[in-house]
């Protein structure tokens, strides 16, 4: 029976990056991906590198805003990672960090921005409030009704089609084994580690391996993967949608978001403008039941709403065509913070999912690998620990 | 602030005013159903009957026995009670989530719209299959069907001196039509051998009886081509299309029975201003796929063809399909399938008077069986020889014309990413299929690269995802429904 220090479940960004950081620290790593590398949300998201508190974190009001601000130290760590990632992975990832603007159109949004700015500064994120006049100079492409914006110099975007494959290649260079078309079908604790059974396609033969530690990096499917180890992980699949315009000459160097509405906007290296921001798509049904494993269905009214917001922020978009809309499913926790750490009831079982999975995926991976190999992390990640959902696993503990 | 206007409701919405759509409309309107036909073109008839503008006065439009039944169908339906929505593109079909029925999203000019229907027929036809080779994007390199479209729809010769090359006998028809209209056709070059054509017929001698009209047309085309001094080559492929800003020269290279062969001393060069290509057709099934219908990959039949019942209903209840998207079989098969789809929808809508039409159905079924036998012969005959794509594509040939992705880029990505086993994964890494056509043109060639590299078998291929909008939509057509910046 083959044996590995770590089994990583999921070949998305967090999974491939974790395989890389684990292998780099000298662990023998097996990664199991039941589809293809980067085939779901990690490759389908819009590639924002956003480090300001987002609309979805702000919308609950000031008391909640304080809680969500607990993500900010992780954001600061992620900024450093992204700044050096291309040289670390020896690959062009189309990373641009030329600044991001969170826009306020309404008076309520202006108030929100001011409150957010104070909160961020208290956590060491140096966002800066810009007036309409200042914005005309910095971002002349903005619509006239933008009143104010919060600027953060480190924001930007990267190409989701390139980042995960680059991590996968780097992980392989360090000896990690990445299996695609490979589903983990059984996981049980044995001694100080685990026994795992993998089903490889094509052929469907079952392979049994011995594992030291397990990392669940299954994204939207983390709850499903958790049940293999008799664990409940509160990660909920959320179907989203994005749109992309035809290519046009470079005119939009910044990442744009709205303070009080679901909008993210950027121009990618090829010249297309990507429009998203968390508008929903809808689960397809299989045999009458919503099926979150299938690619969700785009909803016309949501796309229209999203694009209307985009055109309001950047009126020049009206001269372009929408080429394509697409959908993907992300995993979120109910407090919107990531699940990052070891499950207390199940020693040797680690989780890294949830939250802003693209922006923070490399950070989750670096930190969880550090935790798995050294049993501690330099940055405190205890507030993201699965321990905060202890109550639902006290009955489920596998030991 | 504009809003998407309130949508009108019909018993049946038909997408595509070609032979299939027209035949279905004839049955349904005849039984009193409310029918709307949507087509991107300005007039009915589809690609096969591309009608010239109404203001044209043409003495003998579309002469020849091949078009007789189709022209009669067109004239009958044009006088029926149906709603025509011309110059209108369908962007998507949404099955209603709770009730039965569909909402069809449309783009007309710069206006988004929608119509509702209890049943939908998708009869969206097909387009020519492009192949990558040096100079394939040079102005003057066209599909044979595009050359014919100018002739039919505008009564215009798109070029003065023409060379045809490909695998499909359709080139003979277009060559003869262009000669009759005054063009100088230098040559028609097939990748197959003369024997392939003869043996194909000898294997199915009955088709000479059932399709004498087609063979008579082919013989007439050949006679006209020969008389004009046009040369016919077998076992030749295009080596390169050349010219500075515009096509001026085409070279042909001899090939073996697999379609392989490298350029050399035996190359033949022609000075022409148009190159008409025909390597078969690809079906336009993306709308049916977007709606949720099951499809199957059959390359020789036109790519992702839509599964259907005997009544032409797809796997998605209430969504019917007819014509080329069920597998390339020509205009007469499309007409018969349209009739069957019309009857199927009439029956599922319990329209009065359908009993009278049992003989119409029986006749369509017999006709369809006859056409499918001929289609099997034609699709097999015109299939690409296995080595042809590999021989034609050089490193610098463009595989995806919208995103200008070369064959070399695709080959290198496959070499550095052994884990890529699907067209979608290849798309994510290479941008193949991400441009204006959304993969309609390049999918088959991207899939062929994966198959040739041993990454996937034809049985395990997956299509590029098809979603709203299946055609690009101007941002300015999207109504600003949100005025205060808030969203729900």
C-alpha cells in the first residue's frame, strides 16, 4: 500500500496551492480531483484581488462590519503573497495590482465608505477616500454620478485560468502527485493517520492508500467531502454568474467595486472587461431536485441587473458587446469567514475553504501547509478555525 | 429608462424560417395554432433559399428541380396566418421553472425582447466547417456556401476567378452556378479519390433511383463545369492561400488516401481572387443545448446533434427540433422533419383536426427515411480523410480565428499540460472559443487536436457550455432597469 504524508481533496486553487506549499516543505503529497484541475470555481471566478471590505461583508450594518473586519489581517498577508507569486511560481499569471476603487453613488454608500475606511485603517489596511474631483483625475472613465470612492493601491486582478495550473505545475516540480478523474470514496482514521480509498477513472479501479493528514480543499463541495470523514462542515454552495465583453483597448487599469451594490469590474490583459460582483445564477435540477453538482443556469434578470450597474459605473461599456455569460458555484460559510484549520474532533483532518476563495486561496494554502507541517502558524488564524462550529461535530466525532 | 417590453405569448415559437421551420409552421397554422417564426434574416427561406430583397425583380430565381418543392412550401407559408419576426436573433430559451412553457429571449436591432410559447421548435440549421491552413483568414477565402449566398440573395458574383477546394460535392453545384452567372472557375479540388465517389454509389445503388434528381443535377453541374474548361482534381488539398492584403494565389498539393501529403514539386498554383471551401457542415445546435436538450457528438453528421423522439421532441419536454441540428441530411429531410415536428406539437397541444393529417405524417416519415439513407452516403463520402487536418495545419495556422490562437499554441499547451482532457479545459488555457463566435467555428478543430493527441475519445467529448446569450449582445441593448444603484 502506498503511503503519503498528506492527501489533498480538491484540485482547485486552494488544493493545488496547498499541494505546492506542502511539497515545498518536504511532505509527500497526493492530490485527488474528481474532475479536472481548475475546472470549477477556481477557474470560473472573475479573478479579483480585492482587499477592501466587500459589499457582502458591509451590507449587514456597522455592528456586523466589525466582525467581518476580522478577515483584514488575512488580506494583508495575501497582498504580500500575490506581490511575489509570479516569481515564486516562475509563471506569468497576468497579475496587476494597480489599485482598486470601491465606488459610492448614493449618500448611503458614502456613509458606508467612511465607516469602512475607519475600520480598515484600524486593521492596518491603508485605504484612502477620494472625492469626485480627485476621481476625475485618477479614473476619468467613471460615470458622473460616482460621488466618492475608497482607493486601495494594492488591489487588482489576476487570471484565474492561469493561477491554479501554475500552482499545479510547481507542486509537481516538488514531487507532489496530482490525480484527476479521481474521487475519494472512503476515508477512515487508522492509528495516527488515515486510510483512503480512491476511485480512478477511466477503469474505475479502487486504490487504497495510507495517509498521514487530510486536507479538505473541496470548495463548494467541502460539506460533501467532509461527510466522508463523518464530519459536518457548514459550507454552502452558492451559484453565481459573470459576464465578459469583447476586447477593447486598455482604458480601465483599476479593479472597481460598489460599496452598496453587487458589482465588480475589471479589464483583463487581453482587453476584455469582466463584469461580476456576486449576482446569483440558479441550480439546475436533476430528477426535479436542485443539483448543485451541475453547472448552474444563468438568470437573465440577474445578468441585466449586473450589467446595468456596470454601465452606470463605466458608461463607455455601452459601446461594447457582451460576448458570454457564465456561471460557477462557490462555497460560503454562514459567517462568511473561511474555515481554516484542523477539526478539533478529528485530529489530522484539516479544512481550507470559504470566504474570498480566489483572493485568499494562496494565503489559505500557505497557512494551512504551515500548520499541517509545523503544527503552528506565524500569523494567528485561530478565529478562522473550524472549532467555531464545534457544536455540530460533537456528535459526529470519528474517534 | 427602458424596460424589456411585455412579452407576447404564442402556442408555438419556431426558431428558423428554413425548410424545417416553414414545414412545421404550415402544419400548425393550418390547424389554427398561433405561431411566431423568428429568423436572423430579413426574409423567409433559410440559407437554402436565401431570398433576395423584395425590391429585386428576378426572372428565374433558383432554377432547377432541386428547389421546386421548397419554393412551393415557401410560397404557401408566406400567405398563411403566422407572425414573422425577421432580422431577429434568439439569445436564449428558458424553460419556465414552475409551469410548462418557455420564454424566448430575442435581440432585434438594438432592442432586447422576449416572447412566450407553449412549445418551441428549434430549426436553426447549419454552417460550413472551417479548417486551419496557411492563409485561411486572408480576405477572399470564403465558404462555398457564402459564395452561393451572394449569388442567391444578392444576385451577385462575389469573385471573378474562383477555385474550389474541400471534400463536399456541394462545391460542384456552387461552381456550376457561378459559371452560369459568369465567373471563371479555375478548378474544383477534392481531397478524396475519384474511386471514393464511384464506390460510394456502388455500395448503395438504390440511391441512384431514389435520388435521380440529385444525380441529374450533379451530372448537369459536371457537364457545365467541363464545358467551361474548369479542371477537376481528386486527391488534392489546399496548401496555402497567398496574397498581400487580399487573396491572389492558391496552391494545391497532392495527398494520399489518408489526406496526408507534404507540399513539393507536384504543387499546382492558381491565380484567383476567391477560394471557395467546403469541408462539410456543422449544425447550429447551441440554442437547443442552451435550453437544456441532450446532444451527441457525431462528427460526420455535423457535430453536436440533438437527440429526439419520433415526434421530434428533444429530451427537454416541449422543446422540439428539426432540420440539420438532428444530423446533416439536407433540405428535403429538414422539410419532412419540420412536418413531423409540427404534427408532434399539434398532437401534444391537442389541436382539433389533426386526425385528418395522418397521411401527411406517413408521407413525411417515408420521405425522411429515404433522405436519411442518402445523407448517410453523402456524409460518409464528404467526411474528412483522417490525415487531412494534420496535413493542412501548419504551426502558424490559426485554429481559433476570433482570438487568433495558432495551432502551435494549442500544441504547446497540450504538451505542457498533460492533465488537459477536455475542450473546456483547453479553452481555459488557450482562449480557443472565447471570442465573438463562442466556439461555433473552432470547436471541431479544437476537439480534433485533443483527439489526435490521445487526450479524449470522440465518445467522451463534452461541448463548450452554451448559455444566454448564444450570440453577442450589445451592452447598450441592456435596459438600465436599476436607477438608484441598489439591487435586490
